C-alpha cells in the first residue's frame, strides 16, 4: 500500500498540522509536531507525528520516520521529568488489527505506572483537558530548557 504524502482533507492530524484543529502543542520542528493526546492512557500521554502525511509505517518516507524518532528523543525525557512515571512506552500502530484509529503515522509517548494494568489497546476515554494543557506546558518548557 502506498500513501500520498500530500495533506489529506479527511485526515485529522493533517488538520492539526495545518492549525485547522487545535492541539496542546509541546514541540515542533520542520518535519514533526508533538502534542498532547486528548484521550490519554495516563497523564502526560502525547503524540509525535510527521508533518508530511503518511498513513502508516509501510508507506512513510524513511527520513520522516527518522525525524519522528529524533523528536521522540527530545519529548520522552521531558515527559519522564515532568510526570515521573514508572516507565514510558513508545507505541506506533499499523492497521486496525493493531489498534490504529488515526491513519496518519503517530508515535505514542505513553507514561506507565506499575499498577495501571493498561493493555496494548488501552481504549479511548476522554481525558482531563485542563490537566493535559498544564502538563503540555510543563513538557514544552522542559524541552526548551
Ligand atoms: P491510535 O489508536 O494508535 O491510532 O491512536 C490515535 C490517538 O490519537 C488516540 O490515542 C487518540 O486519543 C488520539 N487523538 C485523536 N484525535 C486527536 C486530536 N484531535 N488531538 C489529540 N489526540 C487525538
Ligand atoms: Zn494526515
């Protein structure tokens, strides 16, 4: 399956990149954007996406995937420092069978607690947006230090 990297009018993450849908942005560079997940598995859960549209790891440009990984190396330590989790999973789903619900590549940066009992497909429960905004600001400030 190949994917057109042009912004897709029906892709919510392309709309986030374009500023047409609001987000709690925590980091941005030429190739990537990081923002808070609106249905966090745990507080501090955020996403890193390529700005170029690609549906999945099968079709993404290798440089864009590398850029996502580079951004994760900035964001994940900041999430660790702000949230002090027991651990962090970096998770990226490909296909509905893997739990993918948004078909624009995204790496979850998912703080974990020893006793959170999260499954690999942790479900989407609306989060506390005040908490997400506050944590997003702290993580962004930590990255900028
Ligand atoms: P996945 O199920 O792995 O495709 O993950 C998609 C993620 O995107 C879910 O964790 C959703 O909560 C999250 N999500 C969907 N729409 C938005 C949005 N507008 N802003 C932030 N996160 C979103
Ligand atoms: Zn897209």
